[in-house]
C-alpha cells in the first residue's frame, strides 16, 4: 500500500494509510467498488493570510478526523486555483456518512481543537458526491512522491448512455499509451451534474508538461479527444494539486 506520512504544500497527492483511527488511510484497489460506495469531494477556500496556519493546523489535527472515516487524499491546489485545499473521503453508504457527521458533531476534541479554529480561516466550503465509473478503480501511484491533476469534464445532458463510451475512450487512450497514470475516474451524483473527473499522477509538473506536448502529436489520443469534445463536451477544468502530507 502506498502511504504518505507528512503534509506539505499541496501540489497534489494522496494520504494513504491503515484504517480509520490512524492519521492515514489505505487506498482500496478492488476491481469494482462495493455497491453504494461513494466519494465525497470537498473544496475549502482559505483566507490568503491564513493559508500556512490552516495547513499546519490540519497537519496536527487530521488524525481526529480520520478516526471517524476513511480519507483517500488531501491536496493543496498549486495551479488552477489559489489558497484552496481539496480532499476526498470514502463512504460505504449515505447512512454511514450521516452517522459519521453526527459523531463528529459530538467529538469534543474535533470541535474545540480543529473546527472552532479552522472555520474562521476559511472563506467558503463546497462539496460534491461522486462514484467511480464502472470501468475504473482506484490505483496506487507508482511512487509516493509526485504531483496530481484533477481534470473535470462537464458533459451535455443525457448521462453515460450518451457520452460514456467517448469519455472512456478518451481517458483510456491517455492511460494505456503512458500519457499519465490514471488514479481514478469519477462521475458526479451531487454537485454539478453531467460532470466526470479524471485524477492523474505525474512524477513532476515538468513531466506533465512534456507528456502533454507528446500526447498532442499522437493521432490516437487526438482522435479520441476530438470524438469526446465534438459530440458531448461542454467545458473542461484542470487543477494541479500537491499532497498535503503528515
């Protein structure tokens, strides 16, 4: 299992480790997620003058939160947004999430040591609920070090029956040909609808730039991307993320 043991400025990364109750959590790599399993994407915007203080506080107190449910990854956004953190939490059901939220509200240490201090540092919070697409599973990056890119695609209405094949072909063309390491592909259930995400890993920002230029000259990748954009794509967004580490 891959695990990160320290927080840093988020350029992109996963925090992976043992089980709820410890500071880190393990990344599941099962071929198919259990029925009902979903992932909550949370984005927090931080006051610019409080960015370092917020990350330090999270570094010190994240174990209070991971005692309640499984953290997949915690990132700071380096490009595509400023003074933001992004984290992914795994839940087996909506009832489990409700129970976790209720337990957190009753956790005096979490409330007093983290929430009461952290909330004044933030300017906004947002969340989305997403499932892994049927053909994707969470993959371990090849190395602990590295950077991550979350690319989000807003599709035309109609759902996977309309654009699922084109999305799959576009993502797999990059992954199979070595133009990035796919960590997971997700489909929104709540949040901006008709939206899918691909989470990629690279050794460095420079490697990502070089790979992107190479992909633009590969006819197979260009054809798959053109099929996706022409038929179904409304807009795309990319954020470059660095792991916050403990």
